[in-house]
């Protein structure tokens, strides 16, 4: 019996594919940060009991979507929970601002799309 081994050689991504991938890797964190800010805006002062766990859950899930390492996911979820629980933080889009500046200065993304 003859066994045939097939090796597929994937070529380099085209310029359009590379640009699309870069746009998704750059815009996804910013859009998720906008959702974090929208959630903070939706939580009213005095709803700390509800806002803290919901914010922590949102931070954990969103950072998981971005493939952030587990220790950072836990830290991000805690900060997001506090951000949602603290009163009067909804007037300034802090998550969007920080994420946008970070993405701007981050440089070239990793090949596999993973984040540190």
C-alpha cells in the first residue's frame, strides 16, 4: 500500500488581506472598549452591587475575546468591575481613550494575533 503525504504551502497574504487583518486587530479592542464605556454609562450611581459583578464579567469575557493572557484577564476584569461600580465615571469614555492610545502606540501586531 502506498501512502501519500500532502503538504499544503500557504502563500503570503495579499495586501488587502493583510490590511483587513490589521484593521480587525486594531479596531476590535477599541470597539470592545466602547462597549465597556457604554456599560459604565448604563450603570447608575447606587447600583454598585449589580455593576461590580457585571463589569467584572464583561471585562473577563471581552479580554478573553482579545486572547489576553489569564493573569491580565483577571486584572482587567477587576478594573472593569470597579470602573462600572464607581459613581460618575460614565461622563468620560476612559476605556475607549486608554485603548485607543495603547493601540496607536502598540506597533505591529503578533503573527498569531495573540496579545501579551
